[in-house]
C-alpha cells in the first residue's frame, strides 16, 4: 500500500505528540492523531503517569477526544496515525472504534527494546482464564445474566 505526503504529515503529527508528551513528563513516548476527511480532528499522547490512569495511552486519548468532538462512538470514516504499533488494549479500543485504517511508525519490538514490552499480555490471553497470573474468579453469574437478558429485550437500545 502506498502512502502520500499527507500520510507522512499526519504521522509526523503523531510523532510530535509522542515527543510533546514525553518532554512534558505526561507519560511514555507515544502519540496518536485521528484524521477525518484529510484533517486532524483529535490528537493525544500518553498520559498514564500524569493522570494516574493506566488506560490513558495515546491511541485511547485520541479516540476519546475524536469521539467527543464528532459526537459518535464509531470512527468508521476516520484514520488513526500512531507513533507505535498499538498495544493489546489500544488494539481493542481501535477495533471498537472501527476506523478505516491505522498507520503506525515503530513496531512491537522497537517498544520492547525501550522496556515497553506487551508480550506478557499476549501470552496471558493465550493461557486461558484459569491459568492467568492474575486470578479471575467467577461470581454471581446468574444475577448478572439478568441484566444481559434485559438488554436483549430492550426495545430502545443503541446497537454497536
């Protein structure tokens, strides 16, 4: 797949966000922008340590801002440019947001080389719930299933 000069400008904006966040001690060296119709609609950098929020990764921050600005929970007409290949959490957020494309600069190994290694999460997913290093304990399933039943019968729900 070929890239354009605009793609390079958007990626540079994501890289600039990574640098901005890192230099302001907001969090790790990661940045992202969300683009719609050739314009940046939202940008974010890692804010994990400055907000004490382990979910405040650059992609998640940018997705949240874009959805708020656009008034939608899906970014299917958007593209995401991120300074690094997304971690498992961000990958999940991206798939839920449904952008049309994701461009990334650094890869998983580049991140691991500076001590941002996500392999343990991929390994944990493959272990199965009963063999994970953090114990997952089933509790009150039948009670919780009632809410799921109510959802399935809800007439005025917003599907997603």
